[in-house]
C-alpha cells in the first residue's frame, strides 16, 4: 500500500480546515437575522473564494458542495425546499466563480465574487419562482435583492482578496495564480 506524500496530506488537511471553517460560517449565518427571504451575507463564500485562489477549481467546487450538504445535515434541512434552493444557488454561483476565474483575463477575486453573488441571488429566485411560490409578483423583489447581493459580493470579494494576500505573505509563495 502506497503512503500519500506529505505535501498531498498537507493539501488535504488545508482543504479540510477550510471546509470546517466554511461549514461553521454556514451554520453561524443560518442563526443570524436575515435582511429578507433567502438573503444571507454569504460569509462561507469568502472561504470558497480563498480556496479557489489558493488551491484551485476542483477544491473550490468540492468545498461549495460539501459545505451545503454538511450544513443541511447539521441544521436538519437535508432534502427540504430550503436545501434545494441553497444547493442550486450555491452550485450555480460556484460554477460562475470557476468560469469567471478561469476565462476572464485579469479578473480579481472581487470581480469573481460580484458575479457569483448576482448569480446566487438570481438562481434562488429562479428556484423559488419555478418550484415553490410560482407568482410573477415575486420577481418585483429581485432588483433590490440583486443590489444587496452586489454589496455583499463586493464585501466578500474584498475580504477574500485581503485574506489571500495575507496568506501569500505568510506562506511566502505566490498562490493566487489561476489554477
């Protein structure tokens, strides 16, 4: 039986630490008062952005999916409408993060975060409008919620960019390349 390389174990341990942090933020945020239906600050997305910049696309997508499942298991919402809305929106936002990160030249984490926040909000409205509420009046709420998503996307992207810069200084390596 082959033993994993120490560098591979370190990478897996780092990812697991990020997963625990993102899951904790997900749970913490679910206990906070909301600005409206389906609206949270998206604190766990900061961790997804950091993982995208420091570890790459595969790890970021895995983290986004795993934290939604772990959060749903711990909150008791697995396979509920809340879980479905969260899952679709998170996977949509994470996919946009990857596409923008990989294919938009010179994009920063701030730009990635803004795009992901807007897509996350739009996906939530789409799921709720198509499967749960099914009323056209629902979409009158979309513009102000998209504006709030832009604000939180900007804040989260700014925080992620700062944290990645701090990790670069601390680790002494260039880690924000587009992997």
